[in-house]
C-alpha cells in the first residue's frame, strides 16, 4: 500500500504505520500525541526534551498539520481516550483479559 499524500514535510500517513493515522515521519508518534501534550501545557521545548529524536521543526509541523486538519485530529484524540475505548468495546470477551480496559 502507498502512503497518503500529505503536504506537511514531517508528517506521513501510511496504512502500515499506526493504522494510517498521521504520524511524525520516521516515527510511530501520532500527531495527536503532540497536540495532547500542548493542550496539557507542554511547550515545544519540553516535548523535544521528552522525544529527543524529534526536532523543533517536526513538532511545529505536527501542530501546523493539526490546525489544517483539526476535525480529524480531534476525532482521533477522542477515539483514543480510555473512556471511549471502554464504551466502544463494552461486552467484548477479550476485555476480561485486558489490563488496560478492565475498569467498569
């Protein structure tokens, strides 16, 4: 499968990487992760310190991508919170074995 065409230099979307979710190129770090960190008050400098393989330009590009695709990234953020995943998988037999989603 081919990667989707994305205009941002440091963002890629490949169906073989994180299910096609937009990530920082050469990593498995989703754009949504960078956005959540900034929403929680982290600066670009702090994020770069947490992920030494990311440059400031990469982080800024992720934020630029977010502003151009806010609906998509906000949806991905919502879909990846534990509460949403618990609701989406309620009653699934594997949930009884999950160490993450066993809360009720």
